[in-house]
C-alpha cells in the first residue's frame, strides 16, 4: 500500500470519530433529553480525544511525510496532503496541556457567561475573560505570531488572512456605511414590520421553509431540517447535511434563517462524492462558508424578485400576511435600523457590529484595552458607529457566546462572508445577467449550478485566498458589497 | 492508580465508542436522510472496530488480570470484573477473521433475505443461510460447545442458559398451550377487533402513548419517544433512553408497542447512576429484559384494570373508539387466534412460534435438518402447533430478519421473557396483592418501585440465573405463566 493510501485509511478513521462527534452534537441540540447532558459530554470528550490522538500520532506524521513525497504537485492528492499538514500542524503546535486548560475554562466560562448575562453584570465575567485572553495569547504564541498577535488566531478560521487584511476591509466600508445608515435614518422612513411577528403554526412554517430550501437547491434526500433553539448547519457526510431553524416569533427567523443554513448546507452537499470523508470535502473556511449562507439569505432571499415568486405562496400559508403587497413586504424584510444585538442586525449595519468586536479583540490581545474597561469601550464604539448605546451589559458586551469559549479572531469571518457574497454575485451576474427574471420565476437552478461548479464542487482543494481569485478574478475586497448596499438601499429608501 | 481504576478508565473509553455507535444507529432508524446510508455504515464500522480493538487489547487483558486480584470477593467491583472477563472472553475467542466474515455475510445476507422475502422464494435465500449456519457453527466451536452446539450460542444472549433449559421450558408449556388454544377456538367466540384498525392522528396518538409511558414510570427527562418503522429501545446512558414506536394501522401497535419499549426503557433507566457508562449498568440479559417489556405490555397493559383507568382517556383522544365498552375493549386487545406472523401473535400463541424456531435452529445446527427442507419443516410444525399453514414462504420461514444476520440461538429469549414476566408478577403480588385496584386508579408507582428496587437497580450485577432466584425465590420455570394463561383466558372465553 502506498503511503498516500495508508494515510487515507487513517484519515477515514479520524473522520468516523469526528462525524460521530458531530452526530452527538446535532442530537444534543435537537432531540436529546435534558438530563443526558453530563453523559453526552463524557462521550463527546472521549471521541474528541481519540481523534486528537490520531491527528497528532507519530504514525500519521510519518505517513504524511512519505505521502508528501508521493503526491504529484498540483494534483488533488497534493491538495489533500497540504490540508492534512496544516491540520496536524495546528494541532501539534498547541500543547495538549493548553488545549485541556482551554477546554476546561471554556466549559466553566460558558456557565459564568450565562450567569453574568442573566445578571447583566460584566464584572462577573471579567476575571474569566481575562484568563481566557491569557490562554488565547499563549495559543497565538504557540502557533507563531506574525505581524500581529491576531494573525495566527484569525488564520485558524480563515487560512492566510491577517489583521491587516481585516483593517483594510473595514477602512473601506466603515465611513461609507456609517454615512449610508445616517442618510437612511434621515429619511424618516419606517417600513411596516409589525405583522412579521406572531405565533406561526410550526407545521405550515416548516412546510414553507422546506419548499424554499428545496427550490434553491438543497437536497432533502441528503439532508433534513429540524428545530433548534440556536439554529446551525452541520454535516456528517456530503450525503448527510442537517439544517436547523426556529420558527418564532419573527417569521423572518424561519425564512431567512432557513435560507442562511441551506446556503451552508448546499456548500457541504456540493463536494464531490469521491472526496466524502476526507479533508478535501466541505467548505474551505468560515468566511467563504458565510459568503454562501449570506448570498442565499440576503442577495437571493431578500431580493424583490425572490418575493415576487414566493410571497403568494407564503400568504397562502399565512393569510395574516395578506396585509402586505410585494413592495411593502420587500421593504419590511430589508428595514435598516441601528440596533443593539448583532444577530438581529440588518445586512447594512451588521458589519459595524463586527468592526467593533474586531477592534476590541485587538485591544484585549495587544493589551491596549484593559478587560475592566471593555463595557465602556463597547458603548463608546456603539455610539460612534451606530448612534445608539446599550442600556446594559446584557444587550452590550455580554451578548455573544464566542469569547466565553475562547473563540477570539473568529468575528471578522462574518464580515468577510458579507463582502464576498456580493463580490461573488457580481461575478455571477457577468455570466447570468438575468438573475432577477430567473428568481421571479422561481428558477434557481442556473444560480445554484454556477455556484456549485465554481465553489461547492471545489471543496477544500484550494486555499480560501486562491479560491476567491479563481472564482471572482480578484482578491477579496469591499467594493462590490459597498456598491451593492448603495444601490439597493438608495432605491429602497429613495435617497438622493 | 489501582488496576481497577485504570480498567474503569479504559472501559469509559470503550463505552463512549459504543454509546456513540448506538446514537448513530438510533439516528439511522429515526431521522437520517435516505442517501446517507453508506457513509453511516462506514462510520459505524470504524467505531465498532475501535471498540473491538480496545476490548481485545493486551492492555485491557493485563489490567483485567490485575483488577481481578484486587477486587474484594462479593463486591460490586468483583461483579464488574466478572462481566468484563465474560465480555472479553466472548470477544477474544472468536477470531477477528470470523467476525469479519460473519459481518460481511450478514450485510449481504440481509439484502438477499429482503429480496427472497419480496419474491416469497426460500430457494433464493437457502445458499446464504447455509453459509451462515456454517459460520455460526464455527463460532459455537470457538466459544466451546457444551452438551449441545446450541449452548454457547444461546449463552451469548442469555448467560448460563442451555438448550436443555429451553427444552424443559417448552415441554412444560407445549401441550397445555396447544390444548388451551384449541379450547378457545372451539368456543367460536370472536371478539370485535375491527375498530382497532384505522388512520390514527399521529399527534393525538403520540400524546396518549406519552401519557401512558409516563404514568407507568418512564422518565421523559431522561428519555424520549420517536417514530421508527421497526420499533426498538436503545440507550446511550441511564439518563438517555430512547423509545421508538409506530402508530398505524393497528392502534395496539402504538399502545402495546409503547408499553413494551417503555418496559425495556425503565429497566435501563433504573440502573444506579454511579454505574452509568460501566458494564454494570443496564439489563442483564435478553430474557430478563424481555420479561420487563412483556410484563408492562401484557400483564399490566392488557389487563382489564389498566383499561378501567385508561379507556376513557383513549376514547377522549379517539371518539371512534366509543363503540367499545370496557369489557369488549378488554376482549378485543386479548383476542387469541393462531396466526402466521410471530410479531403479530397474541401472548398465548406467541411461544408456539418460538418453539418452532428453536426446533428448526437445533435441526440446522445439528445437521438433522437440511436447509432445503426448511420450508416443509416450518409448515409442518405450524400445522401441528397452531393448526394453520402459511400460504407462502414470505408468511412462513422467511418472515424473521434474525437468521440473515446470523442471530441463531436468540429466539428462545423471547419465550423466557414471557415466562419470567408471569413468574415475577406472581412474586410481586405476594407483596402487593391489590395490583388490580392500583392499576384501575392509574397508580402504578408501587409496581414500578417494586420492580425498580429488585430488578432495575441491580443492573447487570448478578448473572441472570442468580437474579431470577434472588427476585422470585426459584429458578425460571413455566408454571406461573401457564397458570396465568389458564386463568386469564378461561375467564375471557368462559371455558369450562
């Protein structure tokens, strides 16, 4: 057996452990009975440890070295060994003891964060966060600090991206976004969103969202949708992709949440089946993944053309929405309004929430922002970027779960996804100029097929930066997003 | 660390792999999308292999030897090492190559059986079955043949039981059962069961069955119920027990199926929490397990007292059942009628189906029955024991899945469960004489508590044979079942 073949056999074992771990997690978030939490944590932790042992084993390292020598440069096998090298390298650079310390603090930190948020008291969370920042700093040092301590952390989620890239991105969009938001506010236009909140029948809502996700290309023979309090997408195989959603109280949670998760899901379903169970399968990075969820959620799902097709059917399921016509519904689901909570933000203000978090993360890591001063910094930036100030920490700096688990360096990938979605769409429209006509007819196949071929079917073969250039002809930038925002919202809000 | 402690740590790893494997299986039978089958098989097989490697590893053998020396005789730890010794010994005696051959033939054999049953043609299945019988014979030889080649096979499912035990059991009940069935038939009484078939609303059926399983003692904080085409009970922890059921077309499938699986489930939930994740937790054998499912299904669930309490509530959910009064409903759900299909058999004729299978298994293993003659032997025994003959193989010797997977020696545990349920109930009634009053009031706690304390809370600490004596004061026998049948059906069918 060649080293490559032996390596693939080892990787299949690791994949089975990781897939089983993902099933345990999916089950925990959808159906698991409440008192099973402790046993589930034990089982998941053993699977995680066994997979980690395999990833970092001498046997795998040896096989990998030999496989690297065997793989034809430029071949799929070469891509495979490159990904495996990156994975094992990330995993071996961080000592097991640090991984363990972080996991323990994350488990504890989550509890502490839940309590602090319930009490709306950042002071309760501050010592834990300070300890977590220390651990993450240590982690960054193990991975190897480049120009910024932020770089190795961001790289874990978005290979090859740096703090400098993120800074450039935000420099391009910050002032124009703030200006556009202000111009919209000054129109004093208030789209009527009141009727979008209600007690929606779950059966009918689920029927509608399943119709929508199937229409855009999600394959229900190779996936399903269930209910979860915090919606997510996971997969255990290219042929087993699980979406979750929630249906109340905002009807948009169901619709746009389903489109969002289906965007992630179609990316996962689109990998070549012969790569299934190998690190070649699946989305290449968080940012590129988010570009697909946001593309389907915002560019397709929040377009007027999309609702030209789907509004009658939605109103058929929920006659209480007959109140709306196409224009008022389109305006309602695209209402721009500075708000306190990131996950509820509209697509225009969303990036400002991320910018704020990026700057705070940088400050914490570089030591220029003392943890105790975090609420003040948060509120100041909210005032500056969005013109509103949280009345308390729960609606301010305690709103996100990420930091309690040590996910620092993660937030920028959300904005990268937003920007990339418009950049990819702009390129797609060069090949398919009549996207509005297609969507208005409910004919999504050409759009899906364009994305499938160029992005989904590439799996993780190319680095994210390479993929972006291959697909769009240029590196990730902010121009397409910014001009997309200006043209969409100038029309919607009749700006001068 | 003591060897005992180190052994327990190893066992926890094995348990995590096995629990994860059980989650994969549950998911496959309940929610998994259809095209995920192949990937799921790959993942499950890796988990199974890794667990098997751990069970049979030198490290575990060494630890076990040292732990056996450490464990205080008579202690719980001594019970633990005894169980682990039995497990590793079963697993190490059968060569990996034979395990692999059997697994492959089982996978293939299942497909062949499905096709042969669809075509109702035993000839299509015969060569595969012959090969499977050869493998099972080899397996028996590896395990060590005692008085009968059947003994080591049965012992895998029911520790310590032998073909001689099974023979004694059937000798006691065979003729009296056949006579009782004949006497019933001669009364020409036909309980009205027609209204029990229908298109039951799943939501209301599920609400009713959940009410029932909770009432008898199943804890929905530590378990749940879902829909599956072939109902089963599985568990991943004492705090995570999953029942499945089906709701159509016979309303009894939902009700008695739910009671049956809840009986298994309460047994699993009842192990001491400190044993969770160790081989001490969980039911001790298939026969004892079946005694609990059958006790709740038949003795409790098919009693007149049970329906005195639950019929009004069932009729509230399904007014189409208002047709029945308590007596006619009680008669309907206890209708005795020789029938072709084991899983649909009433509790009286059921054991005759098992007797037939036991005799055929013995014949195949001992070589006194040629595989090609199986349909004839089957039909002959059906005529002799039940007075009816299958019109084709699909409704005859091809009806059960067991043999295609190589589960030979398994069937008798169903009858052991039936017999044991009445033996245990007879002993319970010495302590709780007013079971009918309690059940008629919907007050199941004293019954549950009696079983919990004596059986469920013992987990696998004692051998099945020891447990039966501890609980009932005598070894498993057929007398209580036989006299239970005579008194119940004499009254129901007004026999002389």
